[in-house]
């Protein structure tokens, strides 16, 4: 059966990279712990002593958390949301009344003005009850209208939209298209200038909150013309505008209450006053917004870890096999230890990154990305281990458990709900590349022209001279450091000796930098194609960052006299587990099947192994792999469903 598909925008690999590079925040005006770590410099002074919130922000944050906890306990029925795949209108109305829509919005715009630290604590709390509600609040505030306007909006835009976002209006962020994911150079939605307006045409996919939103942040391409620079540009768009149709509400394996859809724009007029920033700045706005916006996902991942630990502890103490609780069997106990230690580390990474974001003394773009990457991967592993600990009951739904008289533990649901975090807001694979690009920024700044095929011999000569000066100073510092001194970091030696772990981080950071330099020398311009290598480099950095955060948090808790002994034990367990993973990753830098895998992939795509697919039937049915997204009027009924039952007709 033939099917119509959208003609693809032809963009070369080089053009795509140029668009992505132009959207990067190029400068480093503030120090970055993670950036220094990848350069082989362990700047413990940037994170220790652990930064602390001020007393007033703590008071306001705790006051709100108390109200939110009471609301979550009494007003959110997570089983109902899972069963009906909807968040009830009354839940959203209650969240609005609490001010939860405006947690990050300044009080002068009717928001609560919570810090990033307490905003994340709130998301962890809500997400533990219903990840779908957590996703609603996060998409609204972390990447929806409030955050880009806070950073890039005009005063008029803030006055017009932020009070609405704080109290009444749900917002959504629309970038992805049916044939455009992490490659925005091929963005097809257009915004054509016409008088004092722009006219939007195109289709957006996976619009989280898009089905129920009142306000949208839309990324569209402005054609270059006289008086218009053009390029990908951000707009605030009224969701009820004429010409906007929510054509479909998507359904997923998890987050069943999420309001995510397909939205079509046909001749939608948007006032030029609603453009955020200048033309062509859309991607930079999106990426800068995500620098802190990405912290919302690890917040809910840390919350999930806490829940997994609670259920694992209670179940493994209750369930007996061969004369003793299953927790006391080493095969199960090791899983519980992993969940406990990793939860401690995830919260350490989250709180440290959040507080650094609040203080704004450090550039945390890499830290936030690492938190998202690490949190999403480790939370998924913890949930998988919980299902294994629960056995058959872990695979059984909560509804079924309750129906036969047992406690309705939604272990399989949390596994399904967490799976999207490895894809949301940058897949693990894209995060590897994004972080790797930032990690090698210093190298490319001084030696990039050497490996750029388009540069002249004169440019390469100048780059060679600059690189020679840089590496003459940098490389000798990678030979020795405090990690080789037995007494270094002695202030972390108390109930348990954590100083050895920090010495390991310092030594390993230098080893990581040496490995990166060697790879760049070996592969030069082909380095960007070595995605397996780059992913392992980033994963090593993530483990080192988490180890550092865990030790610093343990020392903070010891100093405060709150669970210090236990915190040191957890930090020690986590660091020992992380060191095993790091050593394995280093081995795989140079001993792997990357080249062989590439040959197998070529064989698969070339049809050499189709015989291996014989003997089964494909139940997936027919249809195009990518739906038609040709601009034009919608042929669908509008599926938009604002909370509160407002009229959806346009």
C-alpha cells in the first residue's frame, strides 16, 4: 500500500553541524566544575564547601512543600490517572490554586519565586505520586513559556504572559516535527513576515502539554528577506488562535496521563510583538533555556529512586525465602545496596547542580546535562532492579495486585514511566554528543582549525602555533597531582575514609583528559564520528561528577550533624560501585567492537542478513514510517482540550 510522505528537507551533515554549532553558547564567562573535570583539573573548590540556600528561600520553599504534600496526599489519585489516562480537571484546578504553575515565576508576576532547589524538590514530590502530573508542571515551567521569557523576553512580554502562566494558563514547547528530531537544521515549520505579523505554517509532533495548553512556545523558520535576518525563531502563540488544530492526542507505554499531541498550524497569524528575541535566535534560546530546564528530569528521577528504595526495603524485609528475608540473600542485597547508594548520589548531583544554578556563580550547562543523562539512565536501572526484587509481583500491575488482595505497588508502572526520560529533552545518545562537544571545546578553540578541511594552510599554521603554546602548558599538568598524595583531601576522613575516592577522581580526571587528547591526536577530523568513544568519555565524566557530589554532600550532612555517619557509608558504597564502572569504561575506550559493529550495520542495511528475519510474522501493519506533514489546512477535528472545559473551537 502506498502512502504519501512529506518531502524531506535536504541538509548536508556539515550544514546540520553548522546550525547546531551556531546555536551553542560559545563563551565561558564563569567557572565550570565539570568543564574543568574533562580538562583534567579537579576543582574541588568550586563545589566544596557545598553551597547552601539562604534562610528565607528555605522558609518559603518548605512552607510550599508542606502545602503541596498535603495536596498530593489528598487530591491526586495516581491509580485513577493511570486507569483513565487523564489528569482530572479538579487536580489541575487545585494546582493552580496552590500556585504550582508559578513555582519558578517571580512574585511580581504573581508567581511563588521558588529557587531551583525547591522547584526540583517540588517536582520530585509530585512526580513520586504521579509522573504525569510532574511532567505537566515541568513542561509548563522548565521549557514552556515562563523560562524563555524570564531569560529573553521583553518587559511587555513578561507583563502580558507571566501572570497568566503563574496562575491560570498551561504552556507547552513545540520544536520537534514528524521528520525533525535532534537535527533542527531541517526544521520545516515556517513563519513568514506579513506586515506586523508572522504567518505560521507547519506540523509539530510530541507537543507535551500541547493538547491542553493555553500558550505555546513555537520554533519556526523565518525566510531570509529584505529587512529580515531569518533563521529559526521562537514565538509565543495563543493556543486558541485560528488555524491551530490539535490533530491527535498521542498515547505511550508510560506517562499515561500526559497531554502530548500533534499540532498543525495553517496560516496562523502571530503578532511580531510575540517574537522572543531576534530572528534566528530560536535554537540558542531553546538550548540556553534547557541549561537549567534539564534539571527537572533528574529531580523526578531522584524522587523515583527514593520510592524504589522504600518499596525494596519494605518488601525485601517482609518476603522470606529459605528461612530468611530475601534482603539478606546476597543476590538481592546487592541490588538494594545499588538502589540506596545511587539514590544518595542522584540527590547529591541534583541538589548541588540546583544550588549552583541558584547562586549563578558557575556555568552549569555541562553539570545540568550530566545530571539529566546520569539521572535518567540510573533511575531506569534502579526501577528495573526493583521489578526484579519484586519478582512476579513486580511484573503484575497494581490494579491486579489489589484485585487479588495484595498491596497495589505500581513497580511495573514506574519502569514504564521512567523509560521516556532516556529520550525526553535530548536522548542519551544526543546528550553524549552534546556534552562531548562541550568537553572538547577548549581543544577545538585552540586546535580546531588544524582538523577543519576547509581552512587554509595559513589558518592551519596559526592554529598549530596556538595549539603548541596551549598544550605545552596543559599536558605537563596531567602527569601528577594531589591524587597521588596519601594525605590529600584529608578533611573527608571521618566515620569512613572518603578521601581516597576524591584522590581517585583527581587522578582519573587527568587520565580522562589524556585519553581525550590521545584520541584527538589519533583521529583528528574523524573524532566526531567516534560516537562510541565519545559516549564512554562522557559516561566516565558523569561518574566522576557523581562521586564528587556524593562526597561533598556526605561531608555537608556530617557538618550539619544530620545523618553524617550514614551519609558517609552511602557515599563510600556509591563511590566503590562507581569506580568499578569507570574502570570498565576505560577498558572499553580502546577494547571494543565499534569497528566490527559498523561492518555489521552496513550488512544489515544492505540486506545481507534478511535471512535472519525469516520464521516470524510482523504484526505492526502497514503505513508510512513518518506521517505526512505537508503544510495546509487540517482535515481533522480539533482534539484540543483545555482544562476547565473551555470552548476549543476556532
